[in-house]
C-alpha cells in the first residue's frame, strides 16, 4: 500500500460518504421531530435531476444545487401534506414518495441523458487543491465542506438552541408539546422541508459532482443507507459523521470488489461486492443490538417516531 | 372578604358543545384572589373541558371569561400564561428523555439562558420546599417528583391563578400533605387556586369554596368546610349515595389462594422484580394490595393471572392445587380469574364486539368453543346476561368494546369475570377513571362475590377504596409485600409510611423524615 493509493482512497471515501451524510443529517432532523420519512431515496433522485436540469439551463452549478435543495424540500412538503395534514400512514407514504421520486426523475431525465454540465470550481487556491498530498484536505467539492459545516450546525441547533429543544420535544411527546402550546404540525413541516432540502443536495452531489451527467436511478439505493445511518448513529449528529465515513469505507470496499476486488489474504478469492453492499445494514443491526443490550434509553430514539399526531380538539 | 375587589376570574354562561354531548351548559362562578376554589364533579361532568377553556386549549361556544373584571378571550395557553394563569395537568405534559431543566425551559415562553433559569428554579424550590435535581432525566423520577416539575414550571411564571387538575390521584398521603402545604402558602401570598378533584375529604381539608358540576351543569357553589362529604357527594352524583352493603358478620372460610415466597425477575427495563411475596386469601375474604404506582403491582397481577408463569409450581396454590407454572388459560380452567388495570387493549380488545370479548376469557369455562369453532350464540347470550345484570349502558352484545365509556366497559369486564363464578378473582385498579355510580356498582359486585365464597385480591392505588372494600390489607413497595393488616385495625399513617418505602413499625426517625421528604 503506497501513499498515492491511500490518498486516493481517502478522497474517494470522503466523496461517496457526502451524499449519505447530507441526506442522513436531513433525516436525523426529521426523525427528531417524530416523523419517519422513508422517501429519502426518492427525494435524492428528485434533487439529482432538478440540480442537473437547472444547472444545464442556468450554467451555474451553485444555482443547480439551490434548485436541488428547493425541489427536495418541495417533494418533502408533498410528503408532509399527506402525513401531517391528511394524517396518512408515514411508512406507506414514504415508500410511495420513493416510487414517485424514482419515476418522476426518470421522466424528467429523458431529455437530459448525455448532456454535460458546468462543474464547481475548487474552493481553495488551485495550488492547494491540486497538491498531491494537501488535496486530501483542500481538494474536494464545495458540497463536501458544506456537509461538514452542516454537521456542526445541526448538532449545535439540536443541543443548544431553543428551537432545537422544541423540535426534540415535539418528537419526544407531541401531545405534551401541543398542550404546552407549541405548533407541532408547523415544527414538523419545517423539519420535513429541511430534510427534503438536504436529501436534494445529497442527490445533486451525484449528478453534479460524482458523475456530472444524468443516469436513471443514479443514487443507487444510497437513500436507504442514509436511513440506516440515522439509526446507526442513534440520532446524534457527531456520531452520524463518524458513521457516514465508516459506511463510506464499506461502500468503497464494495466499489473495489466490483472492479475486480481486494483480496485480504494473498491468493484467496476476493470477497464479493454483495457482501460489502450488505455490511452497512448488518452493522446497523449490530450497533442497535449492542446499544440495547447495554441500556435501552441509550438508543435515544424519539418516542413519537412514526406515530400520527392526533390531538383532542 | 373584600367584595369591593373584582374577582380574579369570573365565568358567566360558559357553554361548550361537542358532537352529541353538551360538555358545559351555562356555567358561571368566580374565584377571588387568594382563594382555593374546588371544582368538583364525576368523570365526564365537564370539569376538564371547563379548565381547558380557561387555559386557552379550547374556546367556549358561548359565555364570557372575566379576568380582574375585564372580559378576555384566551386564545391559547401562551396567552393564558401571559395573563398569569398556570396549570398543572393530571396527565403530566413531560418529556421523558429530557432533563428537568429542559422540561421546565420548554414550559417557559420567555427565552431565559440556562444558567439563569437554573438559579430561578433553585430559588422557587427553596421558597416552597420542593426538592428536585434540575439535571436528572425525567424517566428516572417518581410520579411525585414529576408532579413537582410541573408545579415548579407553573410557579416560575409567578401565576395569579393556578389550576390543579386531579393532582393527588397518584401521590402517597405524605406527598399529598406536602402538596397542601405548598398550595396553602401560595394562597396566602395571594395566588388563587382552582383545584379539581373528586376526593371529598381533600376538598374539605384544603378548599375555601367548592363549585359542583354534574352532567356539564353547575349544581351548587358551597363552602366545603360546612358541608359533609356525604352531602357534597350526593350533589355530585345527583342521587342518594348507596353505601356498600357488607354482610354484618362474615365467617371467613378456608384458605383458597396461597402465595408462598413468590419471586419474579423484572420484565423489561422499567419493570419491577417481585421479591419473596407471601400472602393467603381465605374463602369470602377481600384482600387489598395498596402501593404507589410502579412498585410491582403490574408484575404481581401478571404473576397471579398466569401471563407470566413462575418457576416454582408451589409458589401459588388455589384450593391446595399448585398453579405456579400454569398458563393463564389453565388457571382460568381452575377457577382463577383476573382483571388487569388497562381496560382497552389488555382486559378487552376495543375493536371487538362485547360478545367477542367474552370469548377471550370465558370460552373454556362456559363452553363457547367446540371442535375449534366459536359458538357465537353462546357468547352473545352470555354477553347479554352480563349487560343486563351489571346494568352496562351499551346497545347490546354487538357493540364495540371501544365505544363504551370507561365506567361501562369496566362494569362489563368485571361482570364477564364475576358471572363465571371464579373461586379466586384478582383485579387491578377496578375503579380507575370510573365515575362514582359505576364504582359503587363494581364495589358491590366484588363484595357479593366474596359473600358467595370466592377469594378476592384487589390491587389499587386508591387507599380510600381499599379501606372501604377490603377485610385485609398489605402494602407493596419496590416489589416487596408488607405484612397483612386487618383493615379494621389499620393505621393510615403506618400504611402511608409503608407506601413511601419504610418497612416495619420500628423505622427510625431520620428514615421517616427522609421518606416524607422523598
């Protein structure tokens, strides 16, 4: 193993971790408010195609990312309208959102197959970003730094702000929050819109940064990994960051296995890619089991997660 | 009494209608500054609806609310708190996974930095002698401590009217005394208190005025100190109160239920383990088990009903036969019936008809199943019998269990078990959330069943209920059962100490104080 290989590996891992980090952060906030949105994959695809299309027309990747956030938030609000206003089942509606987002993105994407879009410049001076060693720190897309900034902001928001406290309270006991006089539905709409925007940006990272072109279902199930990541991180933002990079390593191993494989024991057969593809979910189950063996409260799951809010009027 | 001053709160002609029910019908009364005013009524009399309108959770359909003489509209709880109205709910609006401090911060409308809030919390706690650690997580606190959070939260707003919704239903007698001290101190400082309860002796001990509601209407406003408990109860219920008629002298028979050194591991993380529980219930005896919620009552009911079977077959015997390892179904076949605390979802399935609900527990004893098929006719006939003999207000055997009121469903469930003539009946919280009329009927049914020779165990948090109903009484605390006492000779003070966790009479003085402060 040489330095070039290691640097390339780190850059790849940070890159492929970023979409699940963004989408996971969004879903973390949504779940902290007591809503389970299984439509992350769909919102990511909506973000991916919207970001791409808007980038094609505007010629500006920043506008594209903003558009992806907006489109993701809109698809989230659609979900919110069903589960909050019409009180439909969250699991069923979330699954429907994924199906809807997959179909809608494919439909819009038809006319964008094969188009090339302008790309982000580097955030730091090119000497730093292209330096063979320093690019490990300075050589990423602006979205990567944005994701890291969001980890800090979300952690601070949930822990230290009054709005964050109210959001947690709503997810912990919606009826109590309502009886104290907080707007449960309003808080949840805001959380869902934020979750949608973050998933949209995560999706746009695929179509604007990883492979700057459009392909159907290009998020390749990462929305589901983001959902597992939230549970893996036991609803804590700093752990989500660690988990995202850990899952990133697993996804990197999967990519390598697909490309011919890494063999850990010389001469032995390479571990098939499907093994690595399953690992994030396996690890989530393992972590859940470990935490609940030690202390149930440590699971830290919002008490109202997935339950409909039915106040007495 | 200065009549010059406008009352702090005056309601006139308040009316609130829900689909099918007139919850409040033209209710008018007023509360003076510094007055402790009781709002008395049965479940469903409209007390909660009325205070929800005062606190801004609901809006009245008609009538006006005056505050210091000014007509106001309380748009929401936030507006109520701005006026100086605080409320302590019966079901605490607390967030289990958060700390005391976070919980209190959530109840404050003003943005106060954490440290400043903590120091004002400590100040309030000191002023009123309320002990609480602001950094504890709520899920680790006792019910009494949780109530203190709500009280501190309300007091931090310097309320001029404090609404207390059934605050003592979950407290030990000592905790009730402490609460009363706080409330009296508040009243002397000029805060008005609206105290909702149906416990008459508490109202007589605490309140200056009592407003009695029945079926949404105001029946009377009186001075509870000059009324008798009986006269207030009759106004509350609207008819002469029936005393439980117990046969004057009853000879108790042989031991029917013997529990011998029963121990069970805790179920789940918040469960309580049972430790070495022994007691005997004879034919015709009603054995009461008192205790504050969460001290193993649930585990004991599950162990007796057979939902959790014991490893020791001899730990529980019915008429001499060991049943400790038997399942609930096998125990039912041997005449051991049980009624759990939770009506909806444990004792009955709310989405099943009453008839189907009888099949759940009566199928074997009454032959409602043959060759694996349900005999719906037999179930329906039996359900009809239960409805008729227990005066259950229901359309008929085909009514959904969930459509019945709490009291009626409880009467139905008790009737379902009692008409099977069990030799041993175990009931938990038989009159929880049940109105006084239904409670009296349920108590009478228990007494009659005992008179017919059954052995009965009543697990309840309502000490008054146990004292009036039972022959023998023991207290459960942290999974241990105290010695059994004859109710006729029982000392309420000692029972209170046992409920608070002091075992035996020779408890030392500091330990007693700790228990009282606890």
